């Protein structure tokens, strides 16, 4: 009975132990299996997050590398363009400075010449006034002396008397006073010796009769008068030559100044356009350099961050693999038939924060043959004149000469022929003046309009250059303002996208982190409980084994193979104890790894949040920089487009002016070409005509018929004074013509022939 009771108790106790053992192991196995499932699931999630991050790294690395290369090329283009503009500006500045100095010298030279011309003219005017007054005084003195018979230049003897007809008594005193006043006025211009002679003459007693002494005074006065006239003529010639030289000098200088001023203004306009382009290119270069630096900084940070995240991910993969291997081994130990539970854990997957960077945006004279004159009669001279006129008419192709030749052939009256000749000579002279006026007008018009045309062409060249520079500055596909604005807008879009992606990634990382930490904490608590249960169980088992407590009823009829069991009933549990302790060690390892992973997750979360905040700060700063750059480039674009529109309008207006000038020059071209081509020939023809007409006049006047006609006309003009035909200088003729008696005429004109 006792043995049966003991056996029952042992069986019951063993059954209870087995039941307790199954519940504990199952719970641990299920815990481990759940941890393993979660670890795989979170590993998959972490792999997806890291794949997104890796895609972000690769995409931005490629974009930023391409952006840096593009901006490096744009910077090189801008630097080359700036250097070219600066070199051109330097040359133009030097040329403008040289032109300005030459223009100042030109202006100073003209001012100096004008001042000198003024002084010369003032001196001439004073000298002319003095000489005119002096000549007037000489004439007055000579007239006074001549009036009283002082001029002895026509005397026939040294003591010839010139009677004072009409001067008697007291009137002689007045004459003396008049003579003295005239000589005193003239003496102011005489030399000392001349004044002495004049003074002696004036102081001599006045008897109404002058001797040869007066001839010396008159001679002095005439000599002085002639000298003054010669001096006046020389002064006027000198003044005329000086004025012509001054006018030529001034014209040359003014033409040179106008040419320099035109060139200066054109260069200044180019300089203005260069300044605008230089300012724009420098601003664009600064922006590109800044953007390139930002891209390089972004790329450096991105490479470092991506490497860091990749390393962390590889470490976490290794840690996860170790954990899963340990859990799987633990499960295989606890349940070799089926994996109930696996260790469930999740690493906080941090997809590396990305730091944004801003994308850099990054114009014949006909010779007249000599004609010998033959004075052999009327017909001969008339024929000679006619022949002369015919030949000249053919040579000069002159209808006028043919007309005069026709008049001679028709034997018209001398008065008619000579009248026609005189008219034609006058017409020829007027025609010459008209041709010269038209010739000069054409020269002036062509000079003025050709200068204007040259200026218009220069302006058009400048406008076209401005338009080309402005168009390039606005529309250049790499460095143009529109391209820069588009790049900046793209950068803003990318910046906003980067902020959104990083914020989303950070949120996903944080959610994963929260879940990971929660799972890690739960796993640590469960592991602690499992370790506690297993430790308690195996510690108790170890104590029983150590105490050699019998756990089962001895079987007296047990096979010999289990004989040893009879000596030590608990030996069969030693293997389980070792396995249990090994499981506990593994669970402690897993718990330690879980705690390490929790710390790593916290550290990764802090690092990820810091990286995110730094990246967002940089992205916000880049966004503000992009917006400033966008506003600046949009304002500059408005200025450039306005300048381009103005340059296009200027080009249109200047082109219209150029076309108008060209059309005007084309309009006056036929007439001006004709006068320019034929002016010398027409002058030669007119000279031929005038020479022929003058010779014809001479030949006509040399004919006896003409002389007879003239004599007849002259005799007819004498009327009743027929005596004038024989001798027009005789007193009889003179008295008749004066309608006075011969004695009366002789009384006033002593010495006249016949008195």
C-alpha cells in the first residue's frame, strides 16, 4: 500500500512538473517567434525607408553634380564675357579720354585764333580809320591848294602866276586862312623836314600869287596821299588774306571737332551699354558663384550624410541579423520541431535627413586757238568775227554764239549786234554764278547729309550691338536672365519638394522610432519575465539535483540499462538543466542586445532630428536667398527689357532717318552729278563764249564802218556846235557846248586852246 501511494504521488508530481514546463517554454517560444516576426517586418519597413533615402541621395548627388558642372561652365562664360567687356571698355575709355583732350585742344585753338583774329581786326579797323582820315586830310589840303592855284605841277615856268579869278580884297584873307588850316591839319602826318617846308610856306606873305615853292608842298602832300593809299590797300589786302586764312582754319577745326564729337558720342553710347551689361554680368557671376558654392556645400553634406546613414543602416542590418540568428537559435533550442515564437524587435529606421542646397544659376577746258586780227576793212573783220564765232560755237556747242554769228551774217546794225553781245556776256556771267551756286549747294548738301548718314550708320551699329547684348543678357539659354529666373523658380520648387520629402521622411522615421522603442521596451519586459520564470525553474531544479531528491518511484524491476538511475534518480534532468541555462544565457544576450538597440534607436533619433533641423534651417535660408535672387533678377529683367524696347525703337527711328537721307541724296544725285561732272566743261565753254564775244566786239569796233558810224553819231550829238567836229578841245567848241561866249569861257579857263 505504501509503495503504491508513493508511486501515485511521484506520478502526480511528475505530471505537474511537465504541465508547468510546457506552459513556460510555450510562452517563451511564442514570445521569441513574435519578436522574430516583428523584426522581419520592421526590417522590411526599414529597407523600404532606406531605399527611398538611397534614391534621394543618388538623385540629389547626380542633380547637384550636374548643377555644379553647369554653373562652372556658366561662370567661365560670364568671366570671359566680363573680361572682354572690361577690355573693350578700357580701350574705349582711353579713346574717349584722348578724344576729349583733343576736343579741348581744338576748342582752345579756335578760341585763341578767334581772339587773335579779333585783335588783328581791331588793329586793322583803327589803322584803316587813321589812313582814311589821313587820305581825306591830304585830299582836302590838295583841293584847297589847287583851288588857289598852288598846284604848279602843270606850270610852264618857275614863276608862272595863277591869277585868282574871283578872289579880291578881303576874300584873299579868307583863302589864306583856309590854306593855312588845311596845311596845319595835314602837317600832323608829316615828318619833321616836311613840316618845316609846309610851315615856311604857310608863314610866307600871301600876295595872291604862288611861286614854285608851292610845288614842293603839293608834291609832299601828293606823295603822302599816295603812300597812305598804298598802305591802306596793303592793310586791306592783309586783312582780307588774314580773314580768309582764319575762316579756313576755323572750318578745318570745326570739321575736325564735329568728327571727334561724333566719334566721342558713339563711344560714350557703347560705354553706357557696356556698363549696363557689365553690371548685369557681374551680378549674374556673383549669383552663380554663390549658388555653386551652396551646391558644393550641399553635395559635401549630402555625401557625408548618405555615407553616415548607409553605415548606420549596415550596422543595424548586422545587429538585426545577429539578433534574428540568436532568436532563431533560441527557438530551435526551445522547440526544435516548429518555430512558435521569434524575437520581435524593430530598429528605429532613420532615413538620413537631407540637407537642401540651392541650385546655382549659376556702322577740259577747251583751248581757244588764237585769232589774228586783220585790219584790212569792214568785210574782212566782219567775216573774221563771224568765222571766230562759228568756230567757238562748234567747240563750245553754244547756241548763243551761233545766234551772234547769224546776226553778223545778216549784217545787222552795229548797235544791235553789240547790244546782243553785251546781253549774252551778261547772261553768261549770270549763268556762271547760277552754276557756281548750284555746285556749292550740292557740295554743302552732300557733305551735310553724308555726315548725317555716317552718323546714322554709326548709331545703327551701336543700337544693333546694344540689342544683341541685351537680347543675349535676356535670352541666353545658359546665362540669360530668363534662364536664371527659370532656374531660380525650379530651385524654389525643388527646395519646397526637398522640405516636403524630408519632413515626410522625418515623420516616417519618428513614427517608426516610436513603434520600435515601444516594441523594444515590451520585448525587454517580456524577456525579463521569461528569464525570471526560466531562472526560477532551473534554479529550483538545480537545487533538487544538488539535494539528490527522488522525483520518481524506484522501479525494482527496472531494466539493467537504467541501473544507474537507481543510484541517482535526478541524473536524467542534468541535460535539461544545461539546455535551460543555455537558453537563459541566450535570452540575457537578446535582452542586452535589445537594450543596446534601444539606446542606438534613441541616439539615431536624436541625430536624425538634429540633421533634419539643420537641413530645414539651410533649406529655409536657401528659399529666402532664392526669393531675393528671383526678385532681383525679375527687376533687372524689367530694366533690360525696357532698355531693349528703347534700343529697338531707336534703331527703327534711326533706320528711318538713314533711309530718308539716302532717298534725299538719291533724289539730288542726277542734278548734282550733272553739275559736278559738267561744271568744269561749262566754265570752259562760257570762257570760250565770252572770249569769242569780246574778240568779236573788238573786231567790230575796229572796222572803219563802225568808226564812221560812231563818228557820225558823235557829230550828231554836238548839235549846233559843228566846230567840235574839227577840234572838241578848242575854246570855240567848249564855249559852244557850255552855251557861253568864247571870252567868257576863256576868263574861267585860262590856257584852253584858242583862248
